[in-house]
C-alpha cells in the first residue's frame, strides 16, 4: 500500500472515530437529561434505600448534626440531632426552594465573589439556577417534610447544582457532569455532608456514563481547594493555569467512568 493510501485510510479512520464519539456523547447527554431521577436508578441496587418522604421524589435519609456557630467559652457545646433527606430535583424549582438556595449561596459565597474578578451578580446566579438543564440535589430536614407539607417556607440546608454537558462546546471529546454549585449551611459544615453529596454526584455521573465530574473553585477559597484535593480532584487540562494564565480560579476534575470498549 502506498504512503498516500495509508494516510487517506488513517484520516478516514480518525473521522469515523470522531463521528462515533460525538454520537455517543450526544446520546449519553440526551439520556441523562431525559432521566426523571438518576438517584432511583442506583439506590435500589445498593444498601441506600429510598425513604418514605412526603414528595414523589426518591431520596435518602441520614442523620443531621447541627453545630453551634459561636458557643460561649464557658458553655457546653450542644449538638442538635435531626433526620435529613437528600432529594433530586429538576428545573424548575419551586420559588420558595429557589430563593432558599439563593439565600444559602449568598450567605456562603458573597465575600468570596466580591474578592474575585467575577464580582457578585445575584440576577445572573438566579438565572443560572433556572436553566432548563439544571439538576439539583436538595437537602432538607425530614421533619420539615412531615410537619410542613406544602409549606412555602421550607429551608434548604444544603444543595448541589449540576448539569450534563460536553467538556468543550467547540470541540467536544467527552461528556461530563459539571458541578456548578455545592453549598452547605454553616451549622452543618465539617460533619461529612459535603462528602456524602459529592459521593452521590459521582455515582450519578457514573450511572449516566459521564466521563468526569468537573467544577470551578476560587484559588482563594482554600477550604474548598483542600476539600476537593482530599476527594482526589486534580487541576483539569482546561484550567487557565494549564495555559499560563493568571486567573483567580482553577477548573478541577475527576475521572469517574471509563468504558475501554467505547471510542
């Protein structure tokens, strides 16, 4: 076979593989976006079982431990125990839930955003949470669900906002779960809830055949950087620092699904 023929065959093979890859990516993302509740697809196969929540959504129950924010020096530290549940939600969120998520975001992130080059724009954040492909894990007290059914004053204790997307809009090579937000009430931080949410996020990504979980974190948010490092997240190839740019954030990622038989 001549060199020209070999080159031609190689080009055709590359094109075919790229076409097959793009088809796979589109199908997996479409399947993920059409899924009514990715939690239910694996909860029933594991030791985590859907609880008897008031809503129709499947959810998981767990113990909540509320820690006092500013205990007095001579006071006993009293931990308040409760039952919490994590539920999957698709856009649109109820107005009361959306506003509670925004309030939690503002409480945790206002100063960090003001210190960043992005600045703080609550209108943009609200629109981000209202995106038609936005997906959420919402943490509330189970006591709230049982005693305040239909109550518009439900308080969100923690939430994650994620979407199923391509890794690069211009030149997609992988399907990813992009984690836009994970926020936890200050009284519930540092007791394992963040790790529990991340574990569910990664398992959803695996179930939906997303290759990676990708997220953005401010460099000056050292607590978050250390948290993700402990969970084995690394600086992604698409992060500005990989191109010598002096941005005030990093893009981190973790490979969670790999089927060696697929292109």
